[in-house]
C-alpha cells in the first residue's frame, strides 16, 4: 500500500515538470526564441548525453571498461562536486553540532558565543571568496572552506533551537526520577532535539550544494560549477542548461535520501516503531 502511494505521489509530482518541458519544446519548435539563447529540450538532452558519455572510444589497453564508462565529463564533474560537498559538510556540521548542543544546554556558553554567531551568520559564504583564495589559494581547500561555512550555521541554529525547545516537563520528570546529567542528555534532551538537528542537516546539505557551485566557478578547474562557467564563456547554452538540470537532479536525489533517512530515524517520533 505504501509503495502504491509513493508511486502515485511520484506520478503527481512529475505532471508539472512534464508540462513545463512540453511548453518549452513548443516555444522552441515555433521559433519564438533564439535557439542560441534558449535551446530546445531535445537539444539539451542531446548535449546532456554527450556530456555524460566518455570522450574517447573504449581502448582495453588504457584500462578497464568500468573506468572508461565513468570517464565522461558529467560523471567526473558530479563526483568532484559531491566530494567537496561531503567533505565541507562533515567539517561544518561536525563543528556546529557540539557547539550547538553546548549553546543550547548552557546559558553561559550561549552568552559567550551568541553575539559572535549572530554577527557572522548574516554574512553569505560568497562574501568570503576573496579571503578564502588569499588564505587557501586555489583548488579544493577554498571550496571546502566555503562549503563548511554554508553548512555550519543551519546545523548550529537548528541544534540550539532543538535543545532549547525540549519541554521542561520532561526534564523535571527525569530529574525527579534521579536521572544523572549524562542520562538526562542522552535519554531526554538529545532524542527530543533530533528532529530539529536533522532538519538543520537537511538544510545544511542543500546550502552546501548551492555554495559548491559558486565556489567551483572561481576556485577550481573541475566540477559542475566550473563546467557551467566554461560553457558560458563559449556561449554553449545547451551545456549550461544540461549542467543546471544535473544539479537539480542531484539535489533532488540528496533531498529524497535525507527525507527517507529522517523518516527512518524519527519513526519513534511518529509512533511507527514496533
């Protein structure tokens, strides 16, 4: 039953994109726009396939078939971008989680860090691009630094909110039952804050993927952002749109995966655990 509902939901979700593509193809076929400015969906699909497939014919002497099959620019760029997102998010989220827990549980820690956090938080990661290049040069380090910044604050703020939103009744009940500080944290505060933390993780990953595209346009020589910028220099509109669609598909896959992980980890929260 759940599987049928999921397929139905997917079918409904695909209706609007299909209508957009149909309208787009109609506009392009009727010649209402310059194809150099807005190529048709078929032209974009053709470029996307060329972007996906290996540039060179298969040569057994050069390596195995699998290595050749994943040697296309699209796969290489996607993996490069995902690598930077994962490393940057692990750094940013890994620093934000313990700080958020400490700020949420301790008023003294909150008072020490809150002013600094609120001053730095509104500054977009893009504003750090010149400094990141001065500090780290070119390549992966400045990109990872920017991604870590982008992921840091969503995780931090949601973690603080999650800890501070724990109902005081639960805390008082646990203390009345003789729970130690460690037990109170691990059995009451942390489980109650998990939904907020996971929401912060979901937002942080999305932000990290946005930042990596911008970072790759200025700091590295591969990745989806770099390839879109390269296509712009040569006015390859079809390749630009192909890259954008790839970003959207990867972002959708990440969001679906995070949603499934959230549902699995929070099944107790929804009363679904046996």
